[in-house]
C-alpha cells in the first residue's frame, strides 16, 4: 500500500511495552490481515480487513464509530479514539474477523510512536495477522529502528518465503516462526494452507542464523502434538546445532478464540512437560512452556 508515495500498512495496535514478544522489554506492532485460517487463532480480529458493513457501529455503546462514504462512494468506518472506551464490543460483534480500530500508517509514523518508549525498550517485534504481507513496510520500519539502536524481530506463520526478501532479512535480527503442524495434512486441516513453505523457511532461516524462535501451539483436539513436535524437532536438529534457537510450546486456550472453536481442550502441564522432555532428549536446550 502507498500513501502520498509512502509505504503504508494497516496497523491493528501498538503495545508500548511487551515482555512476551521476544527478548527483553519490546514494543510490539500488530498489523492487520492474515493469509491463513488457524482454527485456534487467538487474535481473530486481526485476520481480515474491515468491509464497513456497519454491524460494529450499531453495537458500539460509546458511539465511537460512524459509517460514512469516502470520496469514491464506498463506505468506511470512522473510529473516534477520544470516545472509545476500549470495551471490544466492535470486534466481538464483527462477523468478518476484522476491527474498525485500525490505522493506515507509514513506517515513519509507527517509528514516531516507538520513540516514546526509548530508552526503556530493547527492540521491536512486528506481528499480526501476518506481517509478511507487508515486506516493504517491514524493511523500511526496521531500517529506521536500527538507526535508533533497536533490535528487530519478525513474528510470522512462515507461509511467505523469506528467500525472496534478502533486504528485509539484512535489517532483521531474526524470525519467531510458527510451525502449526509438521505433518502436511494436519497443517492443511488446522490452517487451510500447506506447510511446504513453512518448513523450507525453517531450514533456510536456521541456516542463515535468523531463526530466533520456533513455536508450537499444542491443541490436542486438532492434531497429535507429540508426532508434530518430534517430527519438527528431528527435521531441524542439524540447523539447530549450527545456530541454536529457542523453542516455545504454547497451550491452546479458549480465551479470545472464535466461538466455533472454544470447546477445544487445553493440554495439561504434564503433556507439555512430556513434549519438553522429548525435545531435551533430542538435544534442544532452551524450551519454554507457555
């Protein structure tokens, strides 16, 4: 996207201080839009772009939203941040997995927000949705962040090839990569997308020393977590020995997921510990249970 010849992205939110989106205290930027359909998605309001249907306008208790026509005759939703009380009613009623509380921003505008946290942050992490839908925006934002002495991390589902973006990788410290499932059929069932590019990215990033973290969301109702974690662990062991990365095992939880998927069972602490022990036996050392 461009705005007055500047690169832009649709920004869902900016969290000034986060301790869970990479090492140290960081500013986390969440971009809008995703290219897959994870059944257990914990940020479903970031999946799609707003189509201005108006459902949120009718439901907003604070009157912070209006449906108006733009110059081309199409509708759009205006969000009044001064009136907004942050009740999340708009995203709860949205039938399209979107949010009206977004802003189209340039890298410079986002960097202006990030500067408010310097020197209290170690770096920035950009997530989504799927932030790799905006590679040029990421490259420009990370270039600005590097000039401020900040670290830069990408949080990605891995379905877009990093091989195609060497300039972006050159200004990125690394990638936090989701492997939704190691088995291709499982990945298709969980996300409606294959995992060929995901696994290729895992090897490529590992070989380049750009794989900061690999994450598995453990959802017993959806797939065999042990088979997936063990398969991926063996698959990545050689690149791990070259450039160690950390692994995060995340329990699928019903909070925040779409109504259709709230009955999924969360794995027990014992189940997660067994998976950690499996990876430890393979030779992995830094394994976090979430």
